[in-house]
C-alpha cells in the first residue's frame, strides 16, 4: 500500500502516483486509487481507456472482482505493461460522488480488485491534517493511511524553495505525531530544467536522515503540459525516476517486514448470502 501524501497543492502527488503505478506494473497488477473529488482531480482526463468508474461500484451491497476491475480505467507504459486507475468518470455536470473518507474502505476496495501494488493519490494537506487531528483528539487521514497493512508512505513535494519548506513542516508534524517517517520515501519533483536551487539540495540532504530514501523526479515538458495522459510519451529519464521510486519503496518494505514480504491481511469480503444492514456496510 503506497499512499502518496503532499504538504500542499502543486506538490506533484498525482504525477508521482502515476509514475509509481507504471513502474510497479512490471512486477504485477497495480492501481491508482483516485481519492479526490472528480472536479478536483486530473485522473478522469488522464486515463487512456476509461472504465465504468467508481459509480459502478455500489457502496451498499457486495461486488465481485470482475465488477471492480471493470470500474477501473487502463493505462499503458511504453513497454506495454498495463496499470489501472479507479476514478469517477461521470460528466462534469453530474452530481458529486460521495467518496469514502476512511482509508480502510479504499483498502477493502483494492483488496477486492486483486491488485498487488496499490497507490493512493490523496488530496489532503499532510501537515494541516496531522495538526487538526491532533488538536481534535482523533486519528487523521495521514495516520490512517500509514497504519494500513504494509503501507510505505511517499511524501511528494515540488523541488522549489516554498515546496521544500512546506515539506519540512510536514516532516516536523509527522515526527511529533510518531508516524513511520523512517520507512517513508520522499519524491522531489522538479519544476524546470537545470540544477535544483540550493534550498532544495540542502533540504534533500536534511531529509535523508529522516526518510528511508529521497528520489528526484526530473522536469518533463509532456507532464507539465498533459500530465500523465499519453503516458507512453513521458521521457525515459522520468520513467527511470519512477522505477527508482518503486525500488526505494520495495527496499523500505523489505527492510521493515522481510524479503519476501509475508502475505498481507485481506479484509473479509461481504457475502452475497449474508443479510447486511445498510448502516453496517463500509462506505
């Protein structure tokens, strides 16, 4: 489970999520969970082969693996590997779809779909979520994502002065909250050609003592203009950075839980034969 977390808007979360899913598709079935509302998400426009969408997965009754797979969109890597995206494909004028807020519900959906690598593209601001949850005495989104089975958080930030400053605040909040920062991977996404500015290089050095690995994602004109749509046109060095992120995630997982990884616990599916009260059904 790979939740991609960002400290602020424009941190490159969706790009990082797409690169990770593309890289992991060479190991086995992989998927991006688009947890953002449709009108705030780029994924409905990025998918090469749209699926039936999240609306086709009913929240109040059991679904089959085939239904979940049919709901997922398909994207292809230059090597021909397929990775998938679970997003909302309704038209822009349709009523917003009520998405689950509990990461455990997304985990249950991904387990039902049978994917081996699950990348969650999260929309919330990491530091804000941690502080708000702590002040309210509850578990926040960040903490819930990090507590899922075999979760390796990926912290995404723009490779700019403001971007790394926001990331440093998020790291301080994560350390204060006792989150598993030591097994996290940091992705610094460049916003232009050339060498990163001095504050970014200094921040990357500082972060190496807190995170498992720090990976730089180079600037890519295609992603800047078109995002992850037509992902086969992404530069080879950008795809290579995605593979570097994937290798860092795997190395962190193996360091934490051993190699090979033990089987992850799978949420119990709802039975077609069981009577389930509507209020008991996961969102």
